[in-house]
């Protein structure tokens, strides 16, 4: 790397990553990829109904969950980036800090689907966050790396990660699904892989999946609208009850400078579940719950978590803001419209930018300093967010209640329709 490249990289790195406690010196040479996962083993899954109780099953106080055996639907969930290492470009299975962040994501994101779904969330050799900031000039293979074509070392890190996701999905379909209705869900890097999975698995095998596929909540990856338009079977969501649809948004401040790349991304409004419209503000009265960092969750089995050693809740990036490995207090679903503490009330409008497709919201008010300060930790430019006030890491957090409520509505409607169709054939 020449001096000019080095200066440019360090400038960007300072701007983007100062709050993430990443190493000051970047290891140019990286090790060979870690071994692939065996999805027949329970330990290869971050959440599995037949495995240990997972953080995806954290539920809000006074909203008890159905037992897994009684949930009528499955959710295959692909988590976002939680690995920030440089030694490997794909996460090794034994990186406990990354595994801890995955548990954060299960609690803050996958839990929105647990009201009706059994959660299947594979571990995968996710690409490092460093890849979003490191150009090709900054990455070299190790001298010991085997780059033969039939070896994982010959694949780029994103393809390697996708291979794991695809293998996990195929294993889920073959061994766990058993003809049940299912939802796909993802965020950020996970949604990047999900976009490819939709094309290569669902679109190409639509006859196999069409009778049981409900929806794909593919959030926070700036997926071009053009890509969905090219699908033959899948379509963008336009109502709260449709099936066979794709849902997605990227949250940004109304004050943010909008991207100028000319690419319109998928934009579903989680207040109305319409895509591509809602260019005028929709009332914040439609918000049915955000995750508030100051109020506590019930843990697995309904037991309150108060002074847990590892209260792995919320979003992984929240922990990173305080330093890798540190914990935030547990969270609870906080209804900004009907909450008991009115002084903490915060409702916000949503609208879709007609040019870019982004989901625009106002910034948190000044009278909620803790809320505002936490979200503005991420006010710097971040991948997939808008400049300078991207709310990328809050894509789920702000609309957690809306997602949860919609999953209940959408799944119940789907199951009812299947029963009606079945009875009409008798």
C-alpha cells in the first residue's frame, strides 16, 4: 500500500471506525478460511428449536410466547455482521466476541418473529466488518494459504459466507421444515446473502416453495429495486396480509444527505406494509413498539433478567459503541403510544424517499438524551446507511413491535387461508 493509499484509508478509518475499538494496525496478511459448519450438528446453529433455549425466544413482559411445538410457522433468520476481526476475513467458530454479538442480534431482531415462528438461525462464516472498509489493495493471502480452485481459500469472503447460508437453508428445508409454512428474515450482511438466496433457491425452485413461503423480511442491505423487478415469482409487499412477498427498508434521518448513486432501493414502510409509496409522512401513531434500552426483558422461560452476567440483548453494535465485549442493560418492548411513562414518549413519522427508496424518520427529540445519544453514536457514515445520520443499526429496533405484530397478522391469515382451501377440497 503506497503512502497516498495509506493516508486515504486511515482518514476513512478514523471517520468510520473510531467508536468500534478496532485495532490501530491492520494485519495485511490473513489466514486461510476457517472450517465450514456441519449443519447436522446443533452447535452449528445460533438458534434451533430442538437445541438450547436461545435469545431469539426473549419475550416482552406480559407477552408470553407459545411453546415451540404450538407455533404454526418457521423463521429462517440470517444475522448481520458481528465479527470485526482482521486475522481471518471470515469468522472462526470459536470467536466468542462475535458469537456474543450474534446472541445480541437474536434478542434484538430474531425475537420479533418468535411470536408465531420457530427460529432457525444458522451460524455462518460471516465476512468481517473490515471488508466493508478494506479495498483489494489492503488484503493479501497468507503465504501458507492454499488457493487451489477446489479449496475454500480460492473463494472471496462474501461467497464463502453465502455458501454457508445456502447450505444451512438447504439443510433446514430437507431436515426441519417438513412442509410447514416459513418466513425468511435477515439484516445487513445477512440480507445481502438473503438476496442471493431468494434468486438461487426460491425463484429457481418456486414450485417447491410457493405453497408454504409467506414472506421475506430482507432489511438493511440497500437491495436495488431493479433486482426484485427481475424476479418472475417474488414480488414486493403491498399489504399487511400478502404472502409470497419481499419486505425491506433502510432507515435514515430526514436530515440526512441522500445517496447520489442513482440506485433506487427496496422501500417498504413498516407502518403500512406498502412498498414504493408513502412519500408523504405517515403518522407515528402507527408505531406499536420500539426496544427501549432502559426497561428490562423477560429471559427464556419467562424469568426476568436483572443482574445477569451476560444480558445479551439489543443490537450487537450497541455493545461495540462501548467497547467490544461490554454489555448494555436488558431491554423490553416499549410502546411509545401507550407506555406508562409518558415523559419518555416518542413517536415518529415514516415516509419513503421517492428517489432513493430510503425509509426516512425524524431524529429522536432532545428531551430523551439517553435515547438520542445512543442512536447518535452511529451518526457517522456507516455502510448501508445514509450520510451523515444513518440509522442502519436501528432498522429493527425502531420497528420491532410493528414487525412482531405483522408476523402475527400475516402468519395467522396465511394459516387460515390454507385451512379454508383444504376444507373446500373435502
